[in-house]
């Protein structure tokens, strides 16, 4: 059903008798469009989920600006696709909760550089530089790991209550 790996992510799959069009309409009705503007509703209601739908795929963020300002942040987003299984008449919703792809690539490159810097610092006896380099690898990682359970809960509730059981 779900699993966590080195870079935190979680996969889910739901099946429903709603049509793909109905599922996508419900998602569209329950998410705000990503935008750059700071709006009063977004300032007042922190729990607004922003999102966008392209074809049978969608991307949502449980933070106000996760899909606009959030391309290079450590906020976890949910990506999904809706597929109709013709023979059974069931619609499947496949989801993955993960950091944005750009963030993951940046983190991997940045971590490799920090580990190389730590190795260099240790060889030259600069323990403080080595410690700081490792801290710059560990702290963002722990941030992702600790926010994963909350994001899973929020996104599951969104799909189960707002989309499937409406």
C-alpha cells in the first residue's frame, strides 16, 4: 500500500466506482488554483489545498503556496493520476506523496557536495567544518522524514473525505 525510502515518499492507490471525470471534478472543486498573489482567504485559512489538473493527472499541495513559491522547498506534495479500468468499471487513483522533483535533485547534489566537504575537512583536521557540513545534510533530511506522517494524514483525509465520500 505505501512505503518510505531514503528520500521520503509514500504511494497510495484507491479504487472507486466514480468515473474519472467525476473524480477530477471533485478534485478541481476542492483545490484552489496555485497563484503568486497573497490573498486574504489564503492568509486567514491556512488549510487551503492548492492544486492543478492536467489531463488525467493532478498535483496538490497542503500548503498555501506549495505549487508556486514551493518549487525548491522541502514541502511534500501529492501527485496523482486517475485511470479507468474498462473491464471492471472501477476507477483507480494512484498517488505519490513526495518532495518536488527539483528539490530532490538539489538535495542529492547538495548532500554529495557537503559529504565531500566533510571528508576534506576531516582530512585537514577541521572538525567544525566537517560537523557543519554533515548538519547541512541531516537537518533537511530530518525535516522531510518528520513531516511525512502529517502529510500522509492530510492527503489521505483529502482523498477519502473530500473526493471519495462527498
